RNA sequence: GGCGGCGUAGCUCAGUCGGUAGAGCAGACGGCUCAUAUCCGUUAUGUCGGGGGUUCAAUUCCCUCCGCCGCUACCA
C-alpha cells in the first residue's frame, strides 16, 4: 500500500527582515508536524521559502547599494543557515524569483483573466509605498498636498492615476461562505474561522492585483507595464512550487495542500483571498489552515521599533536547537499568543529536559554501567509494577497521538512529562541500589533496568518530532535503531553506550551575565524586574510623568465649516483652523450637535493624533469633549476672544 | 458600538455536562544516593474578576457590571 501524502507549507518569508523568533516558530512548528506525520506513516512534502518582490525590497536594496536580487540572495542565505541550525528538514525552498514561480504566477493570472475575473480598471488616488497600498482619494491632504496613510501614518507618494487590474473578489463572497459552512474546520482554531466568516459576511470589494509603480515583481502577461501585486504573487507559491506550470503528475499528486501554517496577521490573505483565487482558477482548495499566535517578549509585542525582537542566534549560543524547539512547542498553545521570557525559557529547559528527561536517561544508563558493566541479560523477574509501566505507556501513547493529531503539542508534551516523572518515581520505589547489594537479586535488578530502558525508548519516539537530535542520541545509547511507535522491545542481552550528556544545564547567572538576554542594551545589567510599560509604573495608579502629558498637543481651533457625513447618523465633518493650518476632522457628535451650532466656535482639539479614516474621510485630530454615561458628548466652547492656535497646558 | 474570547494559588495554566477546586514552577520541611547539586515525599495560600438570578446546591447555567485580548465599525 502506498503511503498517503501530506503536503504542508509555511508562509514564504519577506526578505526585508532578518529571520527572527517568529519565523523560527512557524517553521519549527511545520518541521515538528512533518516529523510527526512521518511517524504516522505519511509521505510528507514540506515547503518553505522566501517572498522577494515588491517596492520595499527594491528600495532597501538600493539603500544598501545592492540590486534587489542580490539583497534577496543574502537574506536567503541567512534563512537557510538558520533552518539548518534549527534542524528544519524542509523538502523544498521556493523563492518568488524562481523562473518556474514567475511563469506559474503568470499562468494562473492569465487563466483567471481569461475567465473574466481579472479585469482592467483604473485607480486614481494616492499610494503608500510602505504598505504598497492605494489610499482612497477621499483622504484629506496633509500640509504638502500628500496624504497620510491610515494604516502606517506615513506620508503617501504624490497623487497617482493609473490603470491596474482588479480581481473580482466581490463575486466570491457566497461561494466562500458556502465553503466555510461545509468545512468548519478549514481554519483552526475555530475562533479564527469565525473572524474570517464575519469578515466575508460584511461584503467583499474587488481587489487590485497589479501595480504599475512597482517594477520589481512578476510582469502581467501581455502587459509588461503592470506588475502583479505581492499577495497574488506570494500566495501562488504554494502551487507554483509543485509544478502548477506544467500541471504535471507531481502537481496532481500533491495539490490540494493538506496544511498551510501561518501566524494570525496573515490570516485574511490565506483564508479569504487565496481560496477565492483558487476558485477563480478552478483549483481545489487547501484542506486546512493552522493559525498560531505571536510570541510576546515579556508580555509586549516584539517589534523593531521597541528593539525587543528576539534573535534565535543568541539563544543558539547557549542552547541546543532541541531545547529551543521544545520550549516553543511546550509553552504556547496553538492560537494563543505565547510569552517569551528568558527566565521562563531557562527554567523550562532545565527542569523538563535536564532534570527530568536527561537525568532519567543518565541514572538508568549509569546503573546499567555500574551494576552490569554496560551489558545485561534479561532474566525476567518481573512484577506487577513493570506491567503497570508498560500499560501506562500504552495509554499515554494513545493520548499523546490524539493531542498531536490536533496539533496540541503543548498538551501532549505535558502528558509525556507526567509519565517521565512516574518513571523517576518508579526508580525510587524499587531502589535498584539496594537490589544491587545482594547477588541473588540480580535477575530482579535486570528486569527493572530493562523495563526502564524500554520505557525510555518508547517515550523517546513520542519526543522525536520535537527533539530529533536528542532522540537519535538516545537510540544510539541503547543501540536501538528502530524509531517506530509502540512499546519498545530490546534483545535478550543488550549493551549500552553510556556517558553522553543530553542536555547540559544552563546557568541562568552565566547567561544573564553575558548580557545575551538583552541584546538591545549590549553589556547592560539585566533589570531586576520585568520592564514596565512605558510611562506607567505599577502601584502608582496610572500616574503619568509631565513628559507624557506633553506628548499630547492640544490647541484652540476655530470651526470654519461643518456638515453631516453622508450615510452616517453620528458623524460630523468639520473644517477647522488650528492657527497653523486648516484641516478636516470627523467627530461622532451628530446626534447631539447640529452643524450650525458649531460654525465659528472656538473648540479644543488634539492636534498630533495619528490621522484615521472614518467613513472614507481622513480625520486629522480629535475634538475634546466630555462624555456622560450614555456617551452623550459635551463640547467645551471657549470664549470668543480665545486666540486660535493657543496651546493648552 | 457590534461580534468572539478571556479573567481560577506568588507565576504559567488545567478543570468542573452544577455538589465550595487541581498540575507544574517558585517557597518551606523531610527522605534517598543510581544520576547533570539531579530524584522522591510532605506542605501554605485561593471570597475560582464584582454583583444579582435560577437551584436543595454555582467556580461551573442565566443576567449584569468591571478589566484585558482579538476581529470589526458611522470611536478618534
């Protein structure tokens, strides 16, 4: 019988960023799943790779005096090196600059266009280079005639009016909803599935899928002025990697993918856009998408700006790949954000891996060495205790496979370590060192040690997807090459090769003394406590420093004009004079204030609030108003002689 | 504002299809010596977020409030 296939993917990583712990987590998760599926008898195809197109890459490359491909090459090298260090056994590494990928993207694009679901349209408005996104023209302008991107707050490029191709996403809402309904487990965990459904239920708008301003990318077939937009390009990797171009036997046997793995921030692209693209191209949809959370650093989101991004290389200076893999799989449950702290990391690894697991192996082999000179004969004086060890292993295996099948590695590992602890308890109960004192107890001693060896080897298999290096070492120690599941047997006479340290203890003091836990502050002493959120100290009831207050620029402004926002009951659009400029803001006060109540009045606004788009209108600032329990606003109106632009402090 | 989730021991979390709760870590005490100062045992603390309701009985069901998180919006 042929082995069933299992095609699994990570996202392709954007080469604008060096590999960090988030990339590592997704990829380790995929690798663990691969190894687990192999254990269950699947023929696995594991795909990862890099996303290399887009204006951002073009720009950061030229900043460094490189071509975009050169930049990508150097980043690819770093990703591949890290994957090797972390023992990632991927089968294929795709790059969006690969020839087969480029041609494959063009093929699916052309196919959908022929079908009529990609059409040529026109876009007029602004463009945010950073987000590579169009900014609606309704956005009010900044001082120099540009717009502020509502997503990132950066100024846009100059106004553009360009042709581009649109994907008829609006036509797929119903089909997607039907698919979700028939496949409620398409997105795991369920809460993410619900988010997707509600997003689609609110209605989908057609999606622009090309850019004429971007040159570094896949050209539209027959229209080389246009470049296929990054997401259409990137998502297609899952099919181009397996020869969608020729729709060969390989493609037929692997597609649809069994599992796409990703972090929660790119859920929408994978669970809405990607299935829609595939439906349009007449291809089957992937079977499942597994969404994981983010790793927070000391409760805070990691970001380049806060300088707390965790570099896996620093951990690798002190810890083995297996230790890192174990921690990530043990500490986070799929779906929830995990919290990374160095204290927690050291603690978990030392406790579980060094004290419990490695020490169990070490004391068992130590006794075999000491009492039997490394080789003992099974003289079979077993008791009910040994039967229990075996029976409980059988139960454990069943439970763990159940957890792992649902990708709940944290749960499975928890049960495994309960069992490991019970083996340590067993040793204390039977006291082998006392048995060793009487020659007549030797058969009994042999039975105990052999049972331990069998239990260790059996558990070792369950751990092997997470700890591949260690698992191989343990098999080597007991001369037991078989990596399969089930209660392991050993030959009647077995020899071991002791003396191997599986997990050296890492001393927290040494680790912190080297400053590696805090790469952002090279050489600085670690803070005694967890850093507090900026500006707010614990126990001082949310008091702020005067510097914090000064961050908020409040000024007196005069209302020049006011009107109701169309199709919005609660919104008024105001044109105001802030003393230094004229700007638009939108306020949710229409139920209580009429436009004519406000025109000419002096009010207080927050001037430096990040602009936001409300009902398509960019609101640059905020009116200060009191608000009662029913959220009724009360706007302070200043005396008529208050100077416009006066600062409140 | 809407939808969803969460709030349980100092920390991380499990659990109860309703009968006043648990595991690991950290702490305290004790035991063993095969083992990487490891292992094993005993052990403290919880108004199970607040309030109300249903019930003989609620931490578990219902309502409401507070706080946090996610998605989203006519919050800004």
